[in-house]
C-alpha cells in the first residue's frame, strides 16, 4: 500500500473516530460462558489507540481486486475479547465487499492479544465492535 493511501486510511480511521463500542447487545452466550457487552473497563489494544492504528497500517493490505474496482467503504466487525486478551468469534456485521471483509477479518484475527475488559477489576469475556474504513485516494 502506498504511503499516501496508508496515510489517508489512518486519517479516515481517526477522523471517523476509532469508535469502539461494547454495546452491541446485552450479552451473548456461547455454551456456558457469557460475553459481556457492558463492562467497567473496555478492552483495549495493548499500547492504546495509536498502537492499534500503527498495527492496522502495517497489517492491512488493500485487496487488489477491490482496488482495481475502486471498492471503498466502512466495515463493522464484532468480536469477543477473551479473558486472556485473545480475539474470537470475529464476524462482519456491516459488509463492504467479500475481499475487503476478508482482509478486515484476517487483520483482526492476527491481532496481538488485547488487554481484556474488566468488571470489578476481574477480566471478563467482552463483546466488542469496531468500524474500519477502507478508502482509496490518489491512485
């Protein structure tokens, strides 16, 4: 990805706000464990928002098929941040294209462990949503 496209991607991400939101629905049950959507402290990428943007900048490869077709847009992913900080149950709730959706899922799936959400100081499984903008400029 060219430096200009990466810079625009980051600017778009920050402009739209790295609005993370754990309020997807009250709780999601998976077997006998619950993913909370309301926690005292939200999960966080280790190093914070800037570190997450840095990770995305390095990890995202804009799909060539989407680039050639000028496919752009905002994707929303929902996933569970486990008690150990790993990310599971990754799914796309607002799609852009099969190629962009797959790239966003790949990057989140390969993400380093996060700092888990907590309730009363104890780590809990937390349902988490995040928007990612895929934009092309200056081809």
